[in-house]
């Protein structure tokens, strides 16, 4: 057994023991245990701070589910006081952790209501003494979709046509609708361009080759691979052909297709066929791939011509997940990182200078929060586009992900590869 395998086995054992030990603890006890564990040097020998943060987020999530939604909502209204440890010295940190874990269960906390809003809400809640009985209307039945698509379409009340203002819009929606096959290809390619556009770095402004998602040339090559190798076999699937009959696509547009894709992994006809196509590009040992399953020469040729790091089979997962990424989250992260950079390194007369390390903490936050690899790619984008972020800064940033190269490679593989490629 290699050292890496032994490290992984020890990590899994420790996590399993930790989960079993906390199975019946109260939320306040788990918060206290989290704080002690993350401050214990012995704990940091088998897990990084980021890994411990993720493990305790899962443990807290299970504990909060046991509390129940109603009790949890009441606790949030009281600033989580019933769930916090008695120790007030770390109250802000405990509140931050609880808020982050609770939000996926309850949704964002409602904004505070001032006195005038409370009075207005009370007036609006008042009803006349006698209320006329509602007019009865007959509701036409909605045809049930095939079972495979029920999970994507949601309950009956959600299958109605969304208002124009609530629909996702893609640049391909500006074209006149011709047929579902064309819309299918254009929608997925359009959304992929949108995601990759948020990661791109134009021009070689600093030493170092750009990772493939950051190169504008890769976006064009990726779209060619989609149109030649990925999408045509998907459209031949019976499930995709049936999907073409389930909606008035001339009315709902390509945005509806992306909503279906991002609606969930279970029984998702598009993601099922999409994943099958990308998995076909993984080379089987000793077996030559078929021409229709071999986009790698195209990727290598374009990377050599354009001067970026080409994708390999380790990059399949990232390319496969591009249509799963949420553009709003990536755009929000990039805006916040730019604001933190300006506040720490170039504050203007109207800004109070941020504390030292605020930008680094922002990077760590988004690397942890965004899907795997995306936060690291934004950090690399910062290196290319932000003047004060140089190779030395990137090496210091990498040290936050473990004490050894094995730990850093495991916890931040994209960042690790890039930092080692730019050298001293």
C-alpha cells in the first residue's frame, strides 16, 4: 500500500469515527467540538482545515435536520441563541458556521423588518368582515409526462409556462426557432460559452501557460468537440427525442433546456446521455478508441497552436461539469474577489482599507464554496489579471491547503499544478 493510500485510509477512518461519535450530540456540543478539533495540532496531521470544515458542515447538517425545520426557523429568528454554546468568545464564528449550514435547509434569512414595514404588513393582513366566497373555476387536467421526465418537470403547479421575466435567457434565444435539434445544440453550446467566458484570461500578461479553461481559444475548441463528438449521439437517444416533444420549444427557448439540466441529477435525461458521452472519451487500457470517441487529437492540436495547457483525461470531469456550473455564483465570486483586492491593495478615497489577508481569505472562501476546481481557477485568473498577485503570492496561497505536497495536491489539484508550472 502506497503512502497516499495509507493517508486516505487514515482519513476515512478518522472521519468515520468522528461521525459516529457525534451522532447523538446536540448542535451546541458539535460546534464546541468543531472549534477544539480545528485548533488541535494532532487533527491537522490527518486532515486540512478545509477538509475539517467540510466534515463538520456535514455533521452539523445532520444534527440540524434532527432539530426539525420549524424549530430551526424559530432558532434563526432568535439569532440561533438556543443552539449556540454558552461560550460567548467565539459567538461570531459559531453564528457564521450555523448560518452557512442552515441556509440550504431553510433558504436565505429574510431581511429585518423595520417599524414602518411591520405596520404596513399588519394593515395588509387585515381582511373585511365578510369575505365573498371564491368563484369556482374548472381547471383543465395537465397531461402527465413519461415517468423519466417527471422529476425534471416538478409538481403540477410548476409545469405551467413561466413568465418571460423568470426564464433563463441565452444568446441563442435571439435566433428564430427552426427545430429542436438545432435549439438543443445551440443552447448547450451557448451556456458553455457563458461559463467559460467567466473564467477566461485574454493575452499573456504574466509568465506561465494558462490552464485550458482560462484560454479563450479552448472555448472554441470545446464547442467544436461538443458539436462533433458529444451532441449528435445524444440527440439520437430516444429520451432526448421524447424531450423534444414535451414542450413548445419555440415559446420556452433554450433557457428551459438549461433549467432541466440543472434541475437535478435523478432521472435527468440530458445529464444521463451527456455523462455517457464524456465517459466514452476515457481511454481503456490496451484498446484504441473509435474515431467518434476520440476528441483528444483535436484538443492537443489546438492547445499546441494556442499555447495553453491541454486537457487530458484527468480534465474530463471538469469539462463534463461545465453545463452543471451556475454562472451567477461564478460571476458573484469574481466580483467579490475584485472588490477585496481593491480594498486591500488599492483602496480609493471613499473606501476604508481592508485588513491584511482579506483578499486571501476571500480566495479561500470561494475555493471552498464553489464546485471543485472552479475557485482554484479563479485564483489562477487573479494571478494573470491582478498586478499584486505574483508567483510568490500564489506559492503562499498554496501552503494553506496542507503541510506536504501530497496534501496540497489532494486538496487543491488545479492550484498545485499551476503553481509548480510557473516555478520560482
